[in-house]
């Protein structure tokens, strides 16, 4: 069965975005080392799961990057992969999606995820998409969290684990510390005892 992986950038105090969705706090830490790690992570997947807001934000950028012949080689490799992969968009308001190899989810979240997990392929990867992640957590569908912790704290923001109804138990799987100060913490979910 395929694994569903949530990959999320967070601040030291657990915010995945500022109060109005701001993400500018993580760009000063982006470097070639992080770029390679994110590209490697994407290489272990072949399907992206996105919410409407994240889809609308990244689709135009990555579509344009594929046509950019003057960008960095690592960006070109990443653009090639992300444009080639299947993308399943969860939205109640979008009527269509135009990014190559993307489609709207046609079933409930749980049924769509179970069908994807049972199909052949590599990891299912969720980038951003806070509302989708909250629904996946609530439904117990996440197999692994890859939490990229940035050395910055915000006074307000949108927490990653907002509204948990019960304890969420995880097993540490791996930790990587990058020269920029970013720490990637990987956790696998486990059943509560």
C-alpha cells in the first residue's frame, strides 16, 4: 500500500503560515542544500495531493518554470518532476484544473485517499494545503509527517496541528539538520495506546 506523506514548513512555534497565509518567513533560509533535499523527497513520490489555495498558488509558478531555460539546473529538474506527476486537487469550489496531469478529486477525501493508497505507485505527497492536512489528520489517513522546522518564530499564525480532538502519536523516523538552520523531522504515525 502506498504511503501518504505530509511535508510541511513550520516555524519553531508550530505555525505553517502567518495569520493571513504569509510564507515569507521561510524564503531567507532557502539554499541549494534544501533544494536538493526537497527534490529528493519529490523523487520518492509520484502523486501530489493539493488543496485549492496551494494549487492556485503553485500551479502557475511551476508551469512557467518548466518553460524557463535560464533557471538553475535543480529548479529545472524539480519543475520537470512536479509538472509530470499526477496532481489530485481537493476543492469544493473549483470547477476545473488546467495544470498538466492534474485532476479534481471526485470522491470524498477518505474514499479518494484509500483508492490512491491501494493503487500502484510511489508515495502520495501533500505540500502545504493546511485545510486538506487538517482533514487528513482528522480522518487518520497520514502515514508520515516530514516537518521542516525553520529557525524563526512568529507572534501569530496558522498552527499545523490545530483542533486535534485526541492525542496524535508518532514514532521518530529521521532527523536532518541543514547548514541554514532548518531541521527536517520525519515522524511515522502509530496507533494510540
